[in-house]
């Protein structure tokens, strides 16, 4: 990657999953490699391994071009937030269901069902981002918006059912 009289650095753009090599002239004859984080170095190692595996089928230029991501790619921390939010939502759904079963308040199970459309919306958003916000998948954006509206309504209805059930339980006591 480096030649005599030039340097290469690895820059980690916040909107990219893989670091992009940047090369230019230098007064130093030693190449320098700057890694901005442990995640960048891990991804660089993965990218290098993938490039080696692909080199049997592609020319070096084609292999490097295949590893580059478009400018609208999400960064690794943004993906971590997206994925952890979905996992957190599923966990909340399970916990709400468990509470409904163990407490005997069946209305809480309805809240868990009311959360399903919002999970669908989150999966639409993650799928759209996974394919680099492809214009051919714009329907996912509309689906996500629709599922968010439906999910907000089902959650509101479920919360109302919980409220009514709690009022009925308090008048019986």
C-alpha cells in the first residue's frame, strides 16, 4: 500500500463500517498507519482477510473496490445502537408478557401484542439501512411510517385496557 516517498493513513469516517485508505506524498520514506480505534483495526483486519480471499477471483483493484462502502453507509456505533434497540424492544415485549402471566393481569399481555407493529417498523428501518438506503427499497420507509402509526395506536389501546382493568380491580377491593 505504501511506496517510498509516500505515506498512507487509514481514516475512519463516522458513516462507514470499513476504514478507507488515504495515500499521498510525504517527506518521510516510512509509511505510517494511523488507526483511530480498536474497532477500526478489527474491521481493517477483517477487510484485509476478505480481500485476500477474494483475490483468487478478482483483480486487486476489483477486490479493494468491493470492500468500499457507499457514503451513506451507517457507522459501526450507529449499527450497534440500531441492533441493541431492537434487542431491547424484544426483551421489553417478553418482560411485559411475563408480567402479565405472573401477575394475573391479562391486559398486560395485550400491551406486549401492541408492541409488535413497532418492532416491525424497527425491522423495516434496519433492513433499509442494511441495503444502504436503496431507492428500490423506499417502500420500507413507508412501511416503517405506517407501522409506527399503527403501533402507537395499538400501544395506546393496550394502555387504555390496562387502565380500565386496574380501575375494575380497585373497585372490587
